[in-house]
């Protein structure tokens, strides 16, 4: 059975806009223990290099693998399915437990209000301190944007960049994310432009142009490391082998979470 990196698997555009089947803490703990999750059924996405795949069944397994920080997932490839056949498989796969990020954030908030620290509350859901803090930030979004996150139309990592914007700016940028299929870095750049006065004018410039000649493998590595660590990562690489790995953080709480991900604990 073929195994592929998680980033090559994509949620199908044919999937209805319903909440994603986020895994439970128990399922994540078990997956981390065994280092394996069940396969997903996919079909190839044409004209993608490297080859990308559209998830037809087993979406919950892909989400579980992400939460368990696995690097690859076994797949079963269905090459000759048309859209109608693919849609039927996706509809059959819907159902099951759906604990979305907003629901998790609300639970975390209630525990924090009851006196638990963010770290302790996150541990109950098998989230790191950084992940728990990121969940709580989602509650600062306006309700309509939270609803997009809850139903899976807006990814949590992109939604966090909208925190601090006005309601109008959040809604406009959320619509652009979906319409233009912006990636996380593009959203961060656009959100910064909105905060600096771009709300009252159309920001048409490319959100974040790639540096000339930058290796796409380095860009992909940056994206993977950013998702793994939970904050923005930049790799500056020069000919001859010298370079820098730059990890951004907004506050000491996120910095502590980065250190924890790296296996460091003070004294």
C-alpha cells in the first residue's frame, strides 16, 4: 500500500460545507502511540507536480494524522472515478463525531474561567500550550467568521490572522480566502495591510511574492515547519550550504510553546 506525505492530500471541493470530523483526544493519543492511522481513499488531482490527491473517504483519518503529527498516510487510489461517483463516496463518508476548533475553544475558555491554566486546559484535550492559545484566539473573531471555521470553510491557521481586524475587514478577507484560495502566508500579509490602513481600499498587490529564484522545495519546507511548530518559519539558504532558520513568535507564551515542541524544558 502506498504512503504519501500529508501535504499531498487535499479536502475535496465536492465535500459539502459541514463541520470537519476533528479527532478526539483519545484517538490522537492512540495514533501517536502506534504511529499509524487507517488509510484514506483518494483519486489523483490532474496536472499537479508532485502528484496531489483528492480525499474521498477517510477524511477523519487525515485530520487525525495531522493532529498526531504523523508525516505520511497510507492511501488507496481510485483512478477512474467521475465527479458523480466521487461525490457518492464522499457523502457515504460523512458522519461521526465532529468536534470543531470553535467548540474546542469554547470548552477551553470555560475551563480557564474555572481556574485552570491554559497549559492544563490544553492538556485535557491533548493540545500543547501553543495550540490551546491558538484555539482561544479564535473566540476573538466575529460570530460569522467563527461559523466559517466551525463548518470547515475556513482553516483555523488562516482565521487566526484575522483577529484584531474590524468586523467588516474580517468578513471581506474571509471571503477572499475562500474565493482566491489564499495560503496562510498570503493571509498574514493581507491582514497586516488591512491593519495598516488597507481596509478602506482594495489591496490588489500580490499578498506575498516569492523571492526571485527561491527553491519551491524550500517554500514547501517552510510551510510544513510552520504547521508543525505552530508559528511562522523562514529558511534562508545560500549557495555553499550556509543559511538560517528563523522562527517568529508574537509573545512569550507562543515562544514557550515553540520550545516545548523542540523538546526543551527549563531547568
